[in-house]
DNA sequence: ATTTACAATATGA
DNA sequence: TCATATTGTAAAT
C-alpha cells in the first residue's frame, strides 16, 4: 500500500502494511516498488496522522501524534534503536554513543550506526537527530543535505 | 563458516 | 593525529 505525501520539500511516499506505517521514502527517492495488493482499511486514517506528523517535523515541531509503526522487518536490536530514537524531542540531539547507552548496549555505538542506516522510516524516526560525538555530523543514507536542513530547521546549531 | 566494511567511540601511543 | 579493540548487520568470499 503506497500513498504519497506532498510537502514543501517534495513528495514523500509512505508504505503501509496491515500493522501500520512500514516505510517512508524521501522526495523523488523511489527505492522499492512492491505490488500494493494490500489495502488495509485503516490505511487512510493512518495516512492522515502520518501526513500531519511529517509536516510538523519538517516545520521543526514535535509531532503530537504518530501513526502505528510496523517495525517487524528489523531485528530486535534495530527495533530497540529505533524506539530510542523516537524519544528524542525536536531541537535535541543525541550521539551514537548515547543511543547505545540508552538501549543498554554501551559498546555498540557502531552497531547503532548500522541500525540507523537500516531505518525504514526516516524523519519520523529521527535518525537525523543522531550526531557523532562532539556534535560532529556523521553520515546519512539519503544525503547529508537533508540532515543539515532538518537540523537547522529545528534550531540546532552544528559546531 | 570467515572476513570485510559501515552513519562510532574510547583508549593508548 | 593515528592505530586498535569493540559491537550488530549485511554482503562478499
């Protein structure tokens, strides 16, 4: 189930499964085109929430409500990471090391980076708010431009 | 089954 | 500043 989300930054694409939002693609970044045979009844309701939340985040605000997220594709470790990322508020950042500590794997900082890269729902799961230590920028799968733009919009200054 | 390469970090030289 | 050990995954051998 694929639905478009028009925003000031372009058209995002949300993918829904029976459980909820399963993937979110950046504007013009069509990676996978699976057949949308499924059409969950709740999808349109979820989509409203997703659209709202996405726009709030793009505006640098904190989303009031999120749609259900289908994280069943990831390993347990990855889901822990993503869950930890969801707790980061707009305007705040965390280092990979801090995320690692938050999920009780204080030495898995590198693995955290891997989990962020595997994150199927960028922006809503704020992988862009995770910086390397000392406030340096790390990397970003869909382009560092997005990372910088989003952070600036939230009023975060990079050193 | 083993080795590499990653969006990392702390430590020791 | 540079080398290295550590950790979870995926991809290559």
